């Protein structure tokens, strides 16, 4: 027969495997035995030594290896005296486990640091709050004197120089209003120096987040994609990209570059599994390779991600404490760890190693849907920059080499995700159910699987190097948009990322900017980058719905420009397909209108095709809705309000063929403009 069975005995397991007579014994291990092996056995099969017996009980062994025959004699109770025809018995003697090899290398190379990076949990599959206490931690309410002094330092005011010629300062003073002097002082005593106008911009950016009523809508979102992008753009990018010291680097969704070591009661004594932590956001030292701030976006309170991050922080602060060059007994390294919860609260943890070598953990919560709490949180992040610079000065550069050596020595160790899977498998067999959650969710999984654009910041800065602008932050709710600031006067502009295959840039560039009827956003520059393109555009204003409040006398003029701009697009066979108030902006100082966001736009051949759906007629309906939003809540005494609402109703006619063209609408709007001019005359 061509097929037969192997009866394999491995560490108290007997596995029957069907193979072909032409198979090599060594090739059987990875392909046939590993799926049957339990626990960490599969990882060890690659180094196994095989004793093979054929049907005549003739040993197929090297004669110098006679000691292995004794194993077969020892196992006589497991095998019949006369082997069954068609079966082959194999005894497998396992070599040293890769994890055991790694543990020996770590203990030989740097046992002290290896020990500091060790964490013990009840189950590697799901880390709990009790695990934090289990690792010699004091979950303190207030903390000792060193921590209290550090917290007071985080609330120190930001020192600035008053300058009535500084437009950015004056703008921030106006936007923050009464909150300005809560955070800034013209006196240098007991204050941290302002890092420049970009800090003012960051605070203004945060207040605009609340004035735009974004905060509550972010909280109401069930997924974490919006929370993650909003948190990074509103709170992280200001201090950690725009104002970051050169010695530190801000990273998103990347590994720290070295492992922690984890074990639970299911594992053999003396063995560990490795885990390379990855933070949604973190600040890492270029010099030491060590994280000084870590952040986790954690929408699922039952996932264990929160506790896992906190335990990783415990390992970090132990290592930092070991290397930290203290200048006084009260001088401590303090790690900041942040968890952004599902209700958009920032749980801010401060960790230190106290005099009794316990890790003290103090927590403060900031409700990021509240303006004052958010400004205080942002304020503390800016102050923490100074503390992180000080920590970096007192940690030796050799730490980077030590961590790299730890990472290399642990390379053969079983990974946490494999150990968790094996534990879950054993638990499932004994209970038929399992509640274990994999501890290794990627950032995309944490963020609901959404496909957000991921940027290479070096690539973006390289693009901007030929311009007068530098990167500041991504935008609230719009991860494809980035705010950039002028290098000299900090005026704003925007970068937009366009995915491959989108014709947005080509559509905009095909329209004649010299034509005064063209109200399309101008492209200042553009670049091809990984995954798509970038284009640079100016800051052009606020949504058209805010016109009446800011420029009531120019309302009709603003509407005229919007109609003129859409009519211009249609006359050039372009349908916008995303017309709404947020995409029709006006400049408060001039009233000039600009149409933005051509991501869905398309060129059309027959602009009024006799088909049920026409992209142009879709634009007519969308602009009718926009007109309605602009005028419906205005007082009836507003000139032409009722007439414009009537035009809105015509544009939203359920019969697409009865909607007036934008040229027809423009003619009627110009009549209104002329009548107003006559009244003024």
C-alpha cells in the first residue's frame, strides 16, 4: 500500500498521522505533526530527533546513537509486542525549547533588565486590573510628594511675551477669551516658556473644535476611528509634532522596538513569552530609544487593552528608574500613560517607582467633550514636553544598545499571541467555551477596521520643504486633511491627501482659474506620494451657513457667488457631487466664496442626459438643500428669504427634469442683486 499510519509518541501524547511511503520522516513534522501538537510542542518539533521503527522492529538509527533505543523499551506499554501491519512507530525526543534558549541568553546577557521587563498575569489571553496590582503596584489616589510636585508642575502656566503686533497672539486672545489667562502669563516666574506661535495655534485649534460642536458628535460615535483621528489632531499633533524638541520623536501605531516578557500559571516554571508593545501614539527618545509617553485609543472597555497598556507602562518605568541619574532623592522618572475611552475621556496615568520599589500609579480623568477640561489637558501636554526633555537628559544613551540587545536575545522566544492561542485551545477543550480575547489587536482593528490614510511624515516634510509651510496637524474628523503653518507668520494652509485613482487634482487643474466665474479652490502645489497624491491649498474661510451671522449685508452676494461657481462647473461638464454648506466657504473679511472638496467630482459628457439619474441634476438637488439650510432659520424680514426658499424647493423637486439649471437660478439671483442696487441708489 502507498499510504500508512505513523503512531508517534511525544511527551505523553500519541498522535496518529496518515502519510505516504515516499515521504521523508523529517518533512512529516512541519506538515503533519504540528497541526496535532498541543501547547508549545509545535514550536519545538523543528529541533526534534527521530527514532523510527519499521514493521520488522528494525531500528533505523545511527549506531552511535544507541541511547535512543532505550526510550522504545521504556515505552513498551504503549506499543503492541508485534506491530500492526501497515503501521510505523516513531519515538520523538525533543531538543531544547527555543524559549528556554532565549531565557538562558537573556539571563546570561542582562539578567537585571530581563527581570525588570517581566510581567505576571492570570491569563496571557486577557489582562485584568487585578494583574496590575499583582505586579507590585500601588494604585494610589494621590501619590507621594514627588508625584504631587510633578502634577503641580504640569499645571504651571505658559509664559509668553506680550506683543500687540503679533496677529496670532491677538487671535488666540480673542478666541480663548476668559480662558486665555488661565493658561498663559506674561510673567516668567514658575512658568514654562511658550514654544512659539504654534502653541497659540494649537489652543485656538482646540477651541474651534468645541465651537464647531464636534466634541459631542465624536462621543456619540460607536467606533474608535473618529475618536482616534480627533484625539491625535486636537491634542497630540500640536505639542508633539509642531513643537516637539529635536531629541524626541512622535510615533503613531508603531512598535517601541523592544519586548516585555509575560507569563501566566498555565506556562511551565521559568518560561516566558515575548510581547513587542505597540502604542496608538507615543513619544520616544531618538537618543535612548525609550518611550516617555504612551497612549492607547480603547473604545472597548472589556477588551483588556487598557490594562495591557498599563502593565507595559509598569515595565517601562521600572527600566527607566534603574538607569535614571537622579540629582536628589525627590528626583524621579515619571512616565505618562494615556487611555482615551469610548466616551472620549482621557484617563491620564502617572507612574513612578517609589522608595519601596513599588510602582505608584496615579490617575486623573479629563472629559474631552468639555472645553475647560480639554484646554487643561492640552496645557499639561505642552508642559510635559519640558519634563520629557529633562528625563531624556538624565537617561544614558547606552540604554538604546541595552534594549536592542534584549530584543535580539529574545528573538527565538514564543510570542504572546501564540501562547494565548494555545491557552485558549486547551481551555476550549476542557470547557467547550472560551472568553479569551487575543491581546494582539492591530491599530486598524482598534479603530474599527477603517481604512484611514497613513502618512510617512518624512515624505510629507520633504514635499513641504520646497514651500513656505511646515506640517502642524491632521484635521478634526477629516484624517485626509492636514493643517500646515507658514514658517514665518504661522498663517494657515491645508494639505489634502488624494488616493490613487481619484481625479480630484486633475478636475481642479482643468478649470481656468483666471476666469472670474471660477470659485474653485486653487491648488498652490501638488506632489505624488506613496498611495496617492497631496495638494496644497489656501485657507479660504468658513461654511456658507455662518454668513448671515458674520456678514448679513453680504448674504445675497455670497449666494450669488456660490450659484455662479456651480454654474461655471456645469458649463465645463463637471459635476461636484458633494455640494453642502461645509464645502461652500466664504472669507469673513471679504465675503469671497470658494467651493472645496472635489473628491467625488466627475466629468460628464451629456450634462442634462434624459436618464433618471444625472450627476448635474444631483448637484441641483444638493444646492437646493444647501439654500434651505442657509435661509430656513433666518427671520422673514431678511431680503429675498422667501424667494430663495422657493428656488430651493424648485431645485429639490422630486421630478429631476423639472429642476431649474444653475444658469437659470443665476439669472434670478442677479435680478435680486440688481433690485437691491436700485434701492441703495
